[in-house]
């Protein structure tokens, strides 16, 4: 991801937090932003984030740096 694209997204750093905290932080951020970069290192976060994105109708893509880019459609 380029620095410009990263700057356009709201960055939520949830590294070190255990589920459900990364998903909760993402949900909170998506209230205010349409484009969020979530950084999380809990192995369960991938499943939780994917479920939340699917439930809300958000687009979810893997970021090269181990996070997820989440966008409202």
C-alpha cells in the first residue's frame, strides 16, 4: 500500500488486543470513516473482522503489512 493510500484511510492499531477488541475498534471507527486500515495480530481477528464486514456489507481486503483495509460500499 502506498503512503498516499495509507494516509487516506483511518488507521486503527489493535495490535496486542485480543478478540473481540479488534472487531469492536473497527466497528467504532467505521461509524465515522468510510475507509479504515485495521492492524491486528490476534489469530482470531481475521475471522471476527470478516464476519463483521460481511454482516455490515463492507468491503474487506488484506493489507500487505498484516492488516485489513475495510471500506463502506
